[in-house]
């Protein structure tokens, strides 16, 4: 069973989401952030259960959808450890987001 590791970029994305929602309610922001993190837990058992990110045409980059967000990750190593790379709002252009300096 693989382990999940959040990159600095993905953690920053999650913090931004929390801050945005917390303008209305810190309680709901915390609840949403916990649920979003929870959406990645199945990847420990089923690392390839997310779909390949269609816009990026890289079979190594997959995503899990939670609400309006796309949680982009890759599985690597023998144990299929999971590296959460980013959390991107579904309305954003994924190709543009990658050109904005993601270090993958």
C-alpha cells in the first residue's frame, strides 16, 4: 500500500482554497479541506483509480475530482507512493496552469 505525500505546491493550493472559503465560514472551510484531503485516501489502496489528465497527455499524471476541484497526482515506485502535485479549480485551463511554473 502506497503512502500519500503532498507537494509544497499542492499544500499551498489547499491553503488558498481554505482561505477563500473561510471568508464566509472557517468551520465550512475546515470541513471542505478535510473532505478534499479525504478524497485522496482511496489512492493508498488504488493508486491508479484516478483518470489520466486528458489535457496533459501524460499517462503518469492522474486526477481525482472532488467538487469543483481537480486533484492532480502521480504514482511512483514499487509501492505506488502517491505524490499530490496540485489542486486546481475545474474552471481553470490545465495546460495554462502547468505553464505557470509547476515543477514536475
